[in-house]
């Protein structure tokens, strides 16, 4: 289940052009700081090791461990990511402050108003200028994050390809931004006291629509997809069995192979979309580095998000969160503008130039809410782990060991720290640490005394 974000509530929840292209690894131990949300991966070393072993040489797993050299790499990488995440938050605030302090948003507003008296055409000028300015200011941090990935062997994508993906992600964000920013200020002008509620009412259906069309429209812009039946018929058959046991309707025609290996060596398999767009996607790197039973468990975990209604619950949770943030922005903007309106040359809340101030407030709100959202997603991911174990029980011999092997492989390939900083976990981990997931896989056994699973009877 892929949840991605940007700096402003609308962009966090809706402008997912960059986010949909920059998917999160399934182990959840890798992340990138705002504003980047790129995939983190690990390129297996050329010398023989546990990380480079072939899928058919899997050994028994008793706990999540890494060889000393790999452990140091994983631990150092976590430390870099943690610092980069904190730096990204502060850096983002500085970017918004500079845009306001240098009166760039006021200049863009003047240019937009001189271009046309029609509000939508003004948004067509103002929104791309502002969003591109923020993106360009944020680019050094994005580039540094990608450089770290390459230094640790986490990315095999060339800079030209990376730049093209960045440009496409920004283009999608600009298209959506023009519409959403225009809509925001239409609502603010028509209802200065209730705009936070009415805009939320308009924004949520757009978010759901984007989630629905994402697999058809957005994802193919960044990756190549082919029918899984053509690439791995045997895996397709095993996935069908798991889907049938889960009681879901995902026929082979909606199971896809994704060419991730040209950009990353990370492992992933996921279920995405809703209704007619719902599908199972397996990365080529996963097929190359995991056994079929391990992949079926990973897909079973992802299936759990749908069966347990995590998608609906997550959308509802973030909908409430967005409503709260919009209301807090409404309450705080009066104080902000009373103090700095003249300095920033902002006429009022209904002025286009007020947008960076709203974005800055929203960034603070999201950062403060981060531990709560991380806790909620970790809980759901733990439930999905449990579901994956239950749905594969009986389909896969020794399913608990297979799950532990899958997590061990994910940790080795993704450089997951066996002993992460608790503060890091509290603030940023969207999944439980790999060591906890391996331990749970090896100890969860409700069938030992004739019992049944909680979710799959």
C-alpha cells in the first residue's frame, strides 16, 4: 500500500505525480525525506554473499541478521537517511520562507493578474511558476538523496533517466496543481469562513479518482508493464490460488510484471488500484531474487490490505487528517498574515501570493502528525503480515519460515538496519522493523493446537 506525500496537504494527498512514480519498497524500511519520495534499493555486491545468493539457495532463518560489513553499511545508511529526513523538513521550511521573503509569490501573482482577469487563466500562470520554483529550490536535496543511493549501490538509474522521471513527475504535479490551486482560491473567495470544509469536500473525490486511474495513467509513465502470464506462467498460477483463497477478484489478465531493474535493484510486489483498476504487480527484480513461495507471501501481504479494508481505512484516516489540517490552516493564517502580510506583500488569504504560507503551515502540521501516521501505518502493515501468513498457510509448506526468508531477503537487498534508532522508527517507519517482522513470522502459529487464523479461517 503506497502512501506518498508532498509539502502542502493538497500535494501530499492529491498531487501524486511524483509519488506514484517513486514507489516505496515493500519492506518499508527505506524512505526518502521530503520533498523526494524515491524508491530506495540495494545493489547486491558482485562477490558471493548472502545478499547475492541465488533464490534457490535459501537457508533456514532463525532471526534477521546481516554479515558485519553489510550490517555497518545498513546502519550507516539508516543514520544518513534519518538525518536527511530531518534536514528535508527544515530545508523545506526555508524554501517556503525564501519564496515569501523574496516576494516571489507576490511577483508571480502580479504577472498572473496582468496576463488575464480570468481566475483560471491566472492559475495557469501562477501555479506552474510557484510550484516549479519550489521544485527547483528543492532539487539539490533530491539530487543529494539520489547520489547517496548510488554511493550505497541503491540505484542503477542513470542521471539522464532520473532527470527525465523528475521532469515527468513535475509535469503531472503541475497539471494537477493548476486545477487544485484554482479550486482552492475559488472556494476561499466564495466562502472565507468555511473554505477549509468546502475545499476538503471537493478535494477528497479527486484523491479517490486519482487513486483509481493511477495504474492506468500515471504508473506507465515511469515503468514498463507486461502481462505476468507471459513472463512467469508458474508464478501466475500460484498467485491465482492465493487470490482465490483470499476471496478476491483479480484474474490473470490483471496481474503484471514491472520492469524495475533498469532503475533499481529493490524488491517489491504490490496490489494497487480499486474496482476495475485493481491489479497485482510484481517487479522483475523480485522474480529474479526471490523464490515463488516468497513472492506469493509478499503478494498475500499486499492482498491483506484490501481484504482488511486498509485502503478504505487509510483514505478515511487521511481524509480526517486533511480536514483537521485545513481547519488549523484557517485558524492560523489570520495570525500569520496579520504579522507578515505587509512584508510579504500579500493582500489577504484570497490572494494567490498567500499559497506558500499555507504550504509552510501544512508542512509543520504534517511533521507534527508524522508519528501518529507512522504508528497507524505500522499497525496496518503488521496486520497485513499476519494476513499474509494466514492466507499462505496450507498453500505453502512451512509458510512461517518462507515469510521469514522473504523478510531476510528484503532486508539484505534493501539494507534494512537490524537495530534501527527508536526515534527514527517513531518518526518515520511506515512498517515495523524487519527484525520484528522476522520474529513474528517465526512465532505466529495459531494452528499449533488445532486453532485457526484470525482473518483466514
